[in-house]
C-alpha cells in the first residue's frame, strides 16, 4: 500500500495505520488519542479509499467529503492524501450584484472553471488588493456554474463595501468550498432543523432546498432569526423557492425577532420537540453570528442531540 | 466477570465511549453546581479530551497526551468533594444509560475516583 502526501510516496506495512506508517517515515502528522476519538489526526483523501473504519464517528458531511482519521486508516488500496484544509484558488468574475434589503446584497459569481461544491458550504473570496473574506453558498448548482452569495453590507466593510460597487466582470478569486453545513443523503426520514441568524439563513435555505431536491422525506423546519424586524430580509413567509420545493413534504418556516422578545435558541429547542419523537434522530444545521450559533449548539446538545448530528458554521468577522 | 476484555472493550470501544462521553457531558452541563465551570470551555475540545481520557481510564488502547489532570483543574479555583462526587455520579449515570453493569460502573468509578486528590489539588 502506498500513500502519496505532498508529492512524495510512502510505503505502508500490512496492517499499519496511515498515522503510524507516516511516522515511521519521519512524517509527524498531528495526533493525540491514536484511537479515533479526538479527531486531531483528520486528513482528506484526494483519491483512493481510506476504508470505512477510518470514517468511524465522523460527521456524515465530513465522511462524504473524503475526510478520514489517520490513526484508524488501514487503506485497502493506494491513497493520495492532503491536509484537511484545501488550498487551490480559482479565478471568478462578479456577474451581478443586487440588493435584497438595505444592508444585504445578493452577489452572483461566475467561477472560471467548474466549482465542485455542496449547497451551504462556504468559500473564501479574494478581491483586488488581497482582501479575503469567507462567504457561504446560497445557491444550488446551476447550468452556468454561477454561485450566489448573500452578503451583509457592513459600514466601511472592506469586502462587502467593495462588492456593493463592483461592476459586472470584476475579477476575484475563490478558494475551495469547505465546511460541514450541507445535506448528506442517507437518512431520508430524519427531521431536519435549520436555524440561522442574519445572512446565516442563506446557506440554510440552500441546504433545505438541496435536501428536498434529493428526495428527503422527513419534516424540515427553517428558523430565521434577526435582531430587528427589518433584518428578516427574506420575509416572514416561507420563501418561494423553498415552498416550491416542498411538494407534499412538511416544510415549516419560522422567524424570530430578538427585539420583540423572540429568542431563536428557545424557538429552535421547542421546534426540535415538535419535529422529533427522539432528538437523537434529528439533524441540525446552524449558521450565523458566533455567539448565537454556540448557544444554539449547546442547547440542542443538551436537548439530546448528538454533536455529530449538528453541523454549524460561525460567521466570525475577519481578524483585523 | 470476564477478565480478558478490558472494561473499554466490554463497553464497545471508541464509538460507545464517544456516546457515553456526550451523555456524561450533557449531564455535567445540566448540573448547576458544575455548569458554571464549563461556560467558557469549548465543547468539542472538551468532549474529545474526556473521550480520550475515559478510554485510557477504562483500559482502552490509549495514550492520553493532554495536560496532566492536576494542572488542568488547579486553575479552576477551589473545588470540593461535592464537585468531585457529582462528576462521579454523572459518569455512573452515563455508563448505566449505555448498558454497563453495576460491577463495571464500580470499576470505572474506582479508576476515576483514584484521581480525587489530583483533581481537587490536595
Ligand atoms: C464560515 C463563514 C461563513 C460566512 N458566511 C457569510 C455569508 O454567507 N454572508 C455574510 O454576509 N457574511 C459571511 N461571513 C462573514 C464574512 O466573512 C465577513 O466577516 C463580513 O462580510 C464582513 O466583511 P467586510 O470586509 O465587509 O467587513 P470588514 O471590513 O471586515 O469589517 C467592517 C466593520 O464591520 C464589522 N464586522 C465585520 N464582520 C462582522 C460580523 N460578522 N459581526 C459584527 N460586526 C462585523 C467590523 O468589526 C468592522 O467594524 C462568514 C464568515 C465565516 C467565518
Ligand atoms: C474523576 C474526575 C475528573 C476527571 C477524570 C477529569 C478529567 C479531565 C480532563 C482529562 C480534562 C482535560 C485536561 C486537558 O488536557 O486540558 C479536564 C478538564 C476540565 N475539568 Fe475535569 N475531570 C474530573 C473532575 C472535574 C471536576 C470535579 C470538575 C469541577 C467543575 C472539573 C472541571 C473541569 C474543567 C472546567 C475542565 C476544562 C479546563 C480547561 O479546558 O481549561 N473536572 N478534566
Ligand atoms: S489521533 Fe485521535 S482520532 Fe486519530
């Protein structure tokens, strides 16, 4: 068995794990428990199969993206591996910028070559001058290959301000889509709970639509939280693309306005109770401000959801 | 009682340990006596560490390379027997939930209990 890593090949002994084999060749990969619990040794298979045991306990979204645990991996065949973060950058152009609300832009980008992504994942966008920010993909794959982002316009925002004035054809580059907030087929009856604040609703809408397009049968509840009522930029009614995708499936849309005393965290926990007979069967997707996403995650965990069933993206501000 | 298999193996290995740890941690975070200590602790990191630690404590295939137990708890301020006993009780309840027998629970409790002085910085 051969493992290719950063352009070099390493021979594994029969029965040897990727982690041990690489260490024997002097390549020290991050690790801690060496028994599949800490996930410090997470790697990504670029090609080849690391074997099912190597994916034990990983979130389904990660397993589907080729991630595996080096300490458990005894690959049945040759393998090309990479560190968990992707690095390739692709040129893209701004196709259209539209206002969804006074402070939310819909930005359509056209990548210079086809981009493989799952709706709801995020990618980095770099503009002239090297400013780089992360945005979540709000759209499903399209014939043109375009992707749509919902970008909150911050006063003086180095990226959002630039995008607001960007002309059609303006050049940017985008990184490899990453992140765990996407639909993974395999449990078609699982109740899905999606809760997001601000533009965090954008990737969740894409995840919900993708789930329904993939034939998901279980009930789907989407919660949009905002500090103020005008912040509910998709409205209080179920958005048309989501309603159209329902086709007989149960889809619930709820909004929570913090200044009106509606807390999305308690609403989400209540919704979980309605959706799922046992919380262990549900899947949750959370996106938005770091504080609220952390609270949502903790409360859903305390309500009985396994952490592996909760996918979360925190829309953290870029480090100054 | 079977003696060839470690308690870890009898509980079903890494997967069950992770589930036990989550149940254990859920109980700790729901306990008003203990929860405040965990307010600023990252859940994923802590669960991963506890799972690694439990695996080792239960005789699984392990090298726990985190900080030593005494150092990890010393900076939490004064902890008393009531904190420690509460933690042991939550561990027992979590093991029970996943079908461990009373003898196994006592075994795990004894292993964890041997760390009382380290955790309480005595
Ligand atoms: C995984 C991930 C996914 C993301 N997805 C999206 C997305 O889909 N849509 C989206 O709009 N944003 C998203 N973000 C946030 C985004 O990356 C930028 O942080 C945001 O657009 C601000 O960049 P800017 O250059 O416009 O503003 P900056 O020039 O970075 O900041 C301008 C001002 O706004 C403040 N500010 C910036 N970001 C925040 C914030 N998040 N909360 C409070 N104040 C802030 C700054 O402190 C500063 O005063 C995501 C972030 C992450 C980490
Ligand atoms: C048998 C009993 C206990 C065991 C085996 C145990 C084990 C551990 C381990 C392995 C860590 C991780 C250390 C590291 O590598 O960073 C840890 C951290 C921690 N423990 Fe315990 N613990 C026990 C009891 C307690 C008690 C009684 C409390 C009281 C509140 C407590 C509170 C904490 C906190 C808050 C942390 C996080 C520290 C940090 O990340 O800064 N523990 N524990
Ligand atoms: S080293 Fe902990 S999961 Fe591999």
